[in-house]
C-alpha cells in the first residue's frame, strides 16, 4: 500500500474502519457489497500504480473535453487571446480549487456523489442533481459523436467529399456557383449573398451569423484552380477580387444563419436535416442509425468490462488514451496552417479575430474552465474515493502539486486547440468586426462544418477529414462513457440493492438515453441540441457547483476535515488561506451563473427550443428540494412513531 506521510492526519473514515458501524460509516453504498469496491481502480493495482492510474484518468477526461466544440466556439467568438487570459484566471480562481475540494471530499467521506453530502440531509438530493446533469451531458456527447461519425463514414466511403459540393433540401446534389467578391466587401463583412439569381447580382443586406451576429462572415470558399492568376503590382485591397463558391439554399429565419458554402450546406441540409419549422416528427434516419451505433458501442464496452473484471469499475480509464488529444491537435494545426498558407497573401492580411463584451467573455471563460475540469458532474468525487483506497485512509499532501500541473496541461491543450480552430476560422473567412460590440451567441455546432472546410487540402482531404472527425467522435464517446458510469455509480449509491441487477440497470439507462437522443435526430433537433447544451453547460453545471460549494462550506467546519485540508494544501502555512478562498469562490460562481442566465435570454437560439430544453434544467433544480422534502417527511414520521 502507499506509504503514509508522517504529518498526515487520518480521516474520520479511514481505510481500516470503512466498514465499521458508526454514525458516519453505516451508510448503504457499493463499498459494502462483497467484491464490489467500485473505487478500487481495478486490474489488481495497488499503491503508487493505482494512484497514478486514477490521476491519469482525470487528466485524460480533461484533455478530451478540451477538444469539444463548446471550448473552441467560446474561444473564437470572444477572441482567442482574450479568452485564454480569462480562462487562466477562471482556472486559478474557480475550476482548480473546485477540483481540489471535490477530490478531497471524496477521499474524506469515502463516497461518490450520491453519498458524499449525506452529512446534510437537506443537501442529500445534490447527488440526484449531479446524476441528472451527467446523464443529459452524456446524451449531448453521444449525439455529437454520432454527427462526427457521419463525417467519418462519408470521408472513408466517398471519392469526392460531400462537403465540397451542394445539395438542395431534397438532397439532390448540384455544383456551387461562383461569386466574385472584393476585399473591400470582405473587410466590411456586413452583407449576405443572394444566391437565387445570376452571378452579376448585387451583394446587399446584413448577415446574421451563428456565433457572431452581424460581424462575421463564413460564406467565402476559396476557388481551387490549377492556374494561379498573378497579382499585379498595382492591385490594391480596394480593387482586388476573390472567387468564392456558394450554394443556392437559404433560410428565411435567424437560425441557423445563411451558410452558403458547401461545407455548411452539407452540415445543415444533409447531416442534421434542419428545417426552419422546428418540426420534431420528421426523423433523420442517417443520424438515428449513427446514434444507435454509438450507444451500442458504449453498451458493449460496459458488457466487456463486466465480463473481463466481473464488475463495472467506475474510474477505469486506459492511460494510453492520453495520446489521442495530442495527436489530434497536431493534425488540426498542420492541416489548418497548410490551408492558410495556400490563401493569397492579401487575403491572409484581410481577416482578423475581434473581441466582444468583457463580461460575456469572462463568463464564457469561467464556464469553459468548469466544463474542462469536470466540475459538477461527480467524476472527481469518485476519483477521490478511489484515492482513499490507495492512501489507506489518508489525504495525500502531494495532491496539491499534482493538480497544479494537471490544470497547467489542460490550459496548454486548450490553447493549442483554440489556436488550431482560430487558424481554421481565418481559412473559413470568419471576420469578426470589432468596431462595435455584439451579443454572445450560444450556438457551437458551426465549429464542425468549419473544421470540414478547413481540411480541404489537395490530395490529403480524405485522410485529414478522417483524422479530425474520428478524433472528435472518440473524444465525445469517451466523455459520454465516463459520464454514464458516473451516473450509474450514483444510482447504485442511492439504491445499493440494484448492484445485484447491475446489467438490467445499465440496459435501462442506455435504452432510455438512446430514446431521448432521438429527439435530436429530427428536422428541428439541431436547435434543441444546442439549446440543451447551452442550458446544461452554462446554467445547470454552475448551479450544481454552487450547491456543492455551500455543502462543502458546511462540511469544512468539521475539525478532521480542516486538519486534512491544511496538511494537504500547505503543510507549513497558516490555515487562513483556505477559509478566505472559500468565502470568495461561491461569489465567483454565482456571478458566473447570473451572467450566463442573462446571456441565454438574448441568445439567437429559438425560444421554443429553449423552452423544451428547460425541462432538463428544471429536473436538476428541483431534485435537491424534492429529496430534502422526502427526508423531512421521513424524519417527521419517525419522530411521530416514537
């Protein structure tokens, strides 16, 4: 077992007395089932090896989260450098401390999210809220994985990539038309393309675009030609013209915005089958098949783990997976840079990434920091529970330093992924205009067609497309897998007897989630998907974090918890730092939540979709009060019968 630190203080629930019958340890959880210690990490590991496996598991989850569209969309709409600065601030002041204390609480209580807050009967329902949040996030991730998987299949099977030509709303293919656009028009970027007439039609009207309302333009597609026209010396930005390829399909409403190029045409018209009536009765069969395949793959992984280990291991993550995000970002940066260098020099100088409102950008950075650090979904509590197993009932004082470099690596990955996406944005001719401020938009899925357009490099487009979208598919599936197992861990903590019907519970959860995900595979599903993602990531997760902070602040008053925290964070320093820190963090989280609420109210997402998506948010919000009311009734009845 791991060597005890000479200055460490035993927790109330030490490894030796975890099964003792006491007020604290007499709790039904999966640790009481013979051979069902769900936090052991599996593989018969012990001591240093098992501990490293747990910490690598948390790091791998974070690196996969840095690949997601939520992160890069926030970085691009806010300006990459400004976003990174805010993100560093958010990580230091909120995300990293939250991760610290979730791990510490899991170690101290030897419990997962379902039972970690049992000291507070009024907060016992927090585990249910975390479970719902994790399940909805898993459904979102599986849907995103299915969308990216469609790109992988097309990239492998088609001789010509489908996002290089157009399709009408009946999915009949046709070649895009060419437009001649001057650099002056690109500079202004306050127009939309009328594609129904001839090439000589005038360009007019203001564009409304996903992510950046009036000040971005993603309609330009570089015309590939074997003959390069020389740029005359007297050519100026005012009279230089550029050929683009556009499609004829358009929408008459604000969402999704008119994306005229083939890449966006393929995404909205064919992949997600979006129609502006937001009808949920017209199913997208291709996407439904992809969803079924994704869910079955996750189910088979759980069945395989059951067969191989005789049980589910809730924090079992293969360490070699850490390689995938690093390879993926290398491919992204190389392909995007190659495509950028192929643009005319004047074109590269024309485009720039602008900024937006400071408060919205700050809230975005805090949201993404919490998102990447898995706060509010219970995974770190389970890792903490597992660490107690290897620390023999002690909180490791070296954990503080580990979490610092952990967050440092995630910051590096966030910067690399955001930089690669920013290069793709320039290739895609995104041009935020910083003359005026613009509202934060909650749409994130435009990142996917932007990636597809970015990798169109001659001779290597199919290989680059497979690499980028298979990486995205795997990242979303890996995160969904961890979230599903986290929710199952919570369910088994609340109802321990369900462990003996483990596979029945797994089947019920997966089939239920699969059925709910079919709502996204409709002609109005993409708007609902983005609405649910906006509410659950921007509002539900900070809300759960606030509840966790309030509960931890109460637990913090315990003498044993205080002594462990002092030793684990700063062995030779005064204890005032922790106390001061935890007076500030809840306020920061509350401010973030308020700002995100105000942003969602002005989002371009359809109001009807936001209203439907609010059902999941309401379930998270009322889970705690309902459980508290149930506990109060049980307590009142017990007192009455005495």
